[in-house]
C-alpha cells in the first residue's frame, strides 16, 4: 500500500509538474528517497514492443518483453558507458590525440547492447569499422579501447590496430574493408557448425555495405550449407553521405537475403533488439540455417570524425531522433515509469560511468606509445624470431609472433 | 589402401610390392631391375616415381587424416575430384564436411575460408587457377595476411590458398598470369612455389601445418610430370621447410635461381652447358616469401655470376627482388658481371603456339644468357 502510494506520488510529480516546479520535484524526490528502500522497486516489468516486419516467416519475435531490474540497470549502465566513451573519443579526436579514422557509435547503443543480451559469450560476433561499442560489449575495457584509439601500448591491440581493428575473445573486429567482414562471419559460422558446440555467429554490416556483391555470395553459401549465421544490417539511414534512397533500389534490407528469412527490428529499442535476436539465435541453433535482421537505428555523429554529418541530413532530423527515439532515454523512461529504478539511482550510475571514462581517458593520454621494437612483431605466428626490413637495408627490426 | 593407392599408379604400387620382396635379397636381379627402372635422376633403392598431382593428393590425404580441423573447399574439389584431379578420391573418403564444393563465388568462399581459420579451423582454399584469386585478393591480403599484425598477435589465420599459377598451354591472356610477385609483395603471407613432387608434397604439408596464411603457387603443366620420391619423402611426416631454397645442382661458373616450372628448364640448360665445360649451380627457390637470400648469396660468392629465371613479368618481379637484395648484401662484391633476369615477355599472354612459346624463357634463352654473362 505504502509502496503504491509512493510510486503514484513520484509518477505524478515527475510528470508535467517537473517543468513548472523544479524545486518541488527534488523536494519530493528527497522525501521519497528517504523512505525508499530496495523493496520499493519492482523486480521486473513487462513492456509492449513493436511488432517486427517479417519476410518468409510465419511467426516472429514476441510483442512483449520482460525486463528485470538487474537487466535494466545493466543495460542502462552499458549503454551509458558506450555513449560517454564515444563522446570522450570525439573530444580526444578534436584535441588531435586520436588520429586517422574514428567512426562513432553514439545513437546506436541499443543495437550492440541488445544483441549481446540475447547471445552467450561463447557465441561469435564480427562487424565493420563502427566497432567501439562491440569491442566493449564483447569484453574489452574502456581503458583498452581508448588507449588503442590514442595509439598507446596499453591499447587492446597494443596500439597497432587503431579504431577499426580491435579484437577480443570471440570478437573478430573491427574490419576496415566495407563488406569483407560478411564472408568472414559466414566462415566463423561454418566453424561453429563444424565444431558442433551449438555456437552461432552474428555478422554485422551497414546499409551502405548491404549493396556489396560479396554479401550476396555469402547469403547463397550460408543458405546452401545452412550455416548458423545471423546476418545483421545496422541501417542507420546513411552510408557515409549517401542516404539509403540514393544507394539502394530496395531499401527493405531485411528482404535482401531473398530466400533467407528476415526480420525488421526497431534498433532504438533495446528490448526489441534483444527479443528479435533471441528469436534469430533460436532459429540458427535449431539448424534452420541463416536468418537476416535489419536493425533500424541512427547515428548522431557523421560517418566519421571528418564528417560533420549535416551536409546530407538536417540538424532538425538529428534533433528529432535525439528527443523522440534516444535509446538510453527510452530505457530510462521505461525504468522510471515502472519503478525499476529511480532518478537518483540512475544519476549515481551516470556519475560512476563518467568517473570510469575519465580515468580511462587519463590512462589513454598518459600511457606511452608502443616501443619501436614492436614495429616488427606479429608478422607470423609461432615462428622462430627473424628480421624484418625497415625503410632502408640498414634498418632492421626483430620479429616475434 | 583405397583410392589414394590407385591414384599412385599401378606401376608404383607394383614397385612398392616388389620393393618389399627385394629388400631381403642381395642387390642383384630384381633389385637391379628396379634400380634401372627408377628413372631420370639416378636412384636410391627404395625410391618411387610419383607425379606432382599424386604427390599433392597424398599430402592432402595425409593432412586431412592427421588433423580433423583441416578441410578443403573450392570449385569442383569434391564430386568432380578436382578440376585438375588434385583432390581425386578425397570426397569419397572424407565426405561433405571435409571436402566442400563451392559455387562460383571466389570473394565469398575465400572470405569464408579466412573466417573459418580465424575461428580455429585449418582450411585449404583452392583457386581453380590463381587468375581467379584476383577477385578474392582483398580477402587474402586485407583479411588474411594483415590480421595477426593488426590484432597484435591475438588472431592467427592458419589458412592455405593453393592452385595452379602462371602459364599453362594455350589458355590465353586471362588465364596465364603469374602471381608470385603480387603475393610475394605482402608481409604477413608466406608464399611457396614447388617444382618437383617432393617440393609439392613437402611444401603442402608444411603449409597446412603452418599457423600462418600460406599461398601455394602450383603449376598446371607440372601436375603430370613424374619425379623420383625418396623413401624419406614418402613418409607421412615428410615436410619441406618453408623459407629454405634447395640446390638442385651444384656448379661453379654461374648461379641459376628459379622457381616452379622454370627450375626444370634451368636443369635442362645445365645439362647442355656441361658438355661445353660450363658448370651451372641451379637453385630451386621453393619459397618466394620469406625468400632464402642467404642461399643465393652463398652461391654467388662461389660462382660470381647470377641469372634469375621465372615465368612472371619482368617489372617488379621475383628476379627484380633478387637482384636488389644481392646488391644490398655481401655477394655484390663477388659479381663479375651485372645480374641478369630471364622472365616472361612483357605482354599479356598470346594464344598462338609460336607466340606463347616465345613469351616464356626457354632452355635456349637460358643457355644464351649463361654464355653472354660468361662472355663465351
């Protein structure tokens, strides 16, 4: 009874009153907090999620999803970490501490976090160059990611890979050549089938890459051999500066696999992504062969840090997505409106996240660059040490695998 | 014994049976008969004649048997027994899981092979000819050769790309290119180029067991050529080390360095020249990358003259690299004449027989070059 009363009170006051009487909200919050304990949070809540468009499927993912408090807090923290990590990267790039290519993922967090929530750590994942979020969800620390971006020896690839070449256990990058990761992903799926350990491979590509010929070659072989591969098109509406309408005769990316069943998913809703991926994973694990998911998502940044991102789309469009479809805000609202968390608790998480990012950035800017000796290493695996030629015949580097 | 025994030819099988009988008798009678039969290059008693095709087939069979993670994929490798019959009998023996027919999708299936290697398998990816590998070259270079480096050692790519390379007979310009220089250019790859059956078998086995991406450049015209295989070479653990050249013929007057089919031409030229008192040292590179420059240098220090012979085009080719490396090393001071390159003619390969013949270094060209460099 008390719980319901408090919940009702906080809901009422977090509504329109919040704008009119900001002081009142915090007054109420303090009062509410004082009498709140964990028993006042719901342990879970059920949400309606958007029905997915289906291609060659009789049934699709469920239209409701259960979110537990733990899951919600975990997803929130993870998405917020990725968001802040990407914004920090933007900052470091503008300070010229990060060089070269830097393709940021902010706006698309629900995709990588939702996917990971539906699979196991023993499953496999490969994506293209907009990969920092996946490097994180697949187990690389923010420290190692930022230090890789700044080209330091503490980077996850010792500073030798950079933004587009980060790897982790069962995470195969981070690939720079548009579309090339798709056949690779099918090959990983072939290995999954070969080893027979019930593992699957998630193979991601963008709306731009979706027009690559090698993807269609891969669809064919994956379907022919029933490879346990989920093809995932992250459709963020723009391939660099080219909108989907200008690049594709058919923008129904979930149908482009033709004979491969497909699902179109709201990529801004983490629960939608999670449920669809669970559905797709089950499809693959049951031996039915590949399946295709199109995640409709959006990137706030331009294609890369050298693209302001407003020559081919309007600021209004970007702002509209931010205000109406931001994945973190959507999750936050759901949690607050269903007593899965509180403003304070989420704020605490925000503070923790900011701290983690700051510390990681501090590390990434102070860690030394890799020693010159590293230049010759990792040419061959399991090879006795040999010499690698430098810019002239007198400059040689030792190479160990 | 199965299909592989049949593949070795009835003569070889019979020779094998006889060999076992002969070993308990003194080296007379049947033993002598076998020795006389044993062919071109003289003989050890237990050697057999095996052509390159069968040597490759043996290597594939042995490596498939040895390691379950090894599998073969490519066009026509399974039910057709291989476009050039290299994989004859293997699909029957190992089935669909280990021998996979692919659609005509080089970029796709090469990427699949590379991905499978990244995930722990040990694929052998066959290109029907290396000309078609150009469609997939991004996967070979950007996905396979560079990944270990980019990942700072985290992701090895143990894949073998193999198939016929270079000129065949009358197949025209689009089917005759040599890719030794193209692949040899790239760090992270190993590139091997067998000539004899021992080379083919030992290098293929070594390549499969190597944890790195290996490009193996075979030659279609060599597939049917028989070579003597020593008893050691017939063992299931026979390996030819990658990165080491072989001196096929000792000599003192000039060093002939070659790879693949041209090695045979060098030996033929040497056999003619010996009659005129010229002793050629013939080096079979066996590996393009990493190249065994030390062996070439040691030879040049001895002979003071260097000729490189290859089928590929001259610009930026294998011979060009050898000459540059010799210039940079101690052997330069021992050269009595500038190094000479014999290469394919600098044109796309024509079809007409007389034109095609004249687009590749022939025995007469090697002899001419030797005499020119020695001023005789």
